């Protein structure tokens, strides 16, 4: 039997009477069956639901395999075909999924600093929430993709203490977690944060930057607990009192991510979807960038924090194919 499916061209599956498109597409390798892709792209119109099902239910590695198989058969680039077939928010999500997590982060950073003006919100979210290892990979991929150094681009597009903090993070000097808890150092850092901020008039920002960009995450979690024995305010309250603007936002994202990164993203998603003129770009960026990292944990934190599932909020605040693709990435409620 010849089965014809209209996904990015027409697939003809020619092995065995029981073969179906889905048995092919669910296999790890797109080459398990012989595939012939017609040279006429989407002759019967775009089947968005099939594209959503195929792309969102694969890992990035499997999506790349599908793209390579498509390119071999169709003699055309699958990304170009997707761009021609899709538009709007659905296109943004699907094209984002065709990049690795690191490529996506690097591209989002590049988009936030090129051209007129800077999208500080995106820059802060990515640079202040990624681990040392993730930032190291982002720097490498950024150079490969754009032939530019990330630190130079960040320095050229930001200024003052805000620039110094972002550059300190990009330099990836953060210590690795240690099996030994150094209580003396914890106390020393907690005291230094207090002495550099709430205790004095003004703020010794370089001390804050140094501690928050160079200490390991488990160490900082203990430092923030110890900090409360010196300061009448917790670390986040101190940041709000001591610094303003993008520097304040950056320190707050750092501290929130040190304490519970998945809760930080859950709150960002809630804010983005429930704000006036829902911030689709932010929702897309978070869900695409976290879907192969910790999206299930983000869903769990969301439900604990807001009393309803992320999936239900998506149903309430989005629509159409964009809603479908987000729900497919989040998976069923647990």
C-alpha cells in the first residue's frame, strides 16, 4: 500500500502493508522506512497540526534527523520550507525548536542586542538564569553562529554596573559546588554583602557582583540564609532598597534562580500570560528554551504556586495553533 501524508511535502512510505506515517515518525531514525518526498512542497496546503505533532514530540536530535532526511529526499532545506509554510507565533515556536537549546539561547541574545536599542529583559533573563556550563556553551556557539565575541557584544550594548555584572557572568568564573561546606566563608560572604549594602550609605556594587558571580550556587543559597542574621531585610528586599533599574532586575533574577530556578520561570510565565497584551515573545522564549531542560519541573512549580496548572492557564490566555503547540510541549497535566 502506498500511504501519502502531507507534511513538509508528500511522504510516501513504501515498506510493508502495515506501515503508517506515525510508525515512521515515532521511530528514533527518520530513515527506518524508505521515504520519498515529492518536489512539490505542501501541494495540498499546510497541515499545521501534523507539523506540531511531529516537531514537538521529538527531541532536538530527532528533529535534526528528520530535517536531514527531508533535505536528502526533497533537495531543499527544511527550515526554509517551514518558514514558507508557517507564520506568526507558531512559526516562532517551531523554528525555535529546530535549534538546539544553546543555539536558541545564543540567537535570542543576539536578537536582543543587535539593531537599534537593547532588549534588556531578554538579556537579563538568559544571562542571569543560565549555569556556568550553559554560559560557556552559549559563548562558544555565539562565536560560531555570529563570528562575534559575546562579551564584546554585551560590553558594547550595555553600560555602568549593569554591564559589569553581565560581563562578570559571561566570564564564567563561578566556583564549582564543593562537597565540603565552608561555614566560615559563608559567614564572611554574608557579612560582606551586608557591609557593602544595607549597612552603609550607598552600595559597594563591585563586592555584590564579585560574590554573586563567583560563588557556587549551593554556597550562595547558604549565604542568603546567613545574611538574614545580619540584615533586617532578606537579600531580595535588600536589592530592591539598594539598587535600581536593570541592575536591580539582574540581581533579583540571579537570587531568584539561585533559590529556585523553576519557580522563577513559573512566575515569569504567569506574569507574561496574565499581563495586559500577553507577552507572547516571553512565553515562547521560556517554553522553547526550557522544553528539554526542566519544563516538567516548571509545570510542577507553577501548579504549587498558583493553584492551577500551566496547561489550564495556557488554555485561558492563548488560542489557535499557538495554544496547541504550547500545550503539546508542556504535555498532559500530571
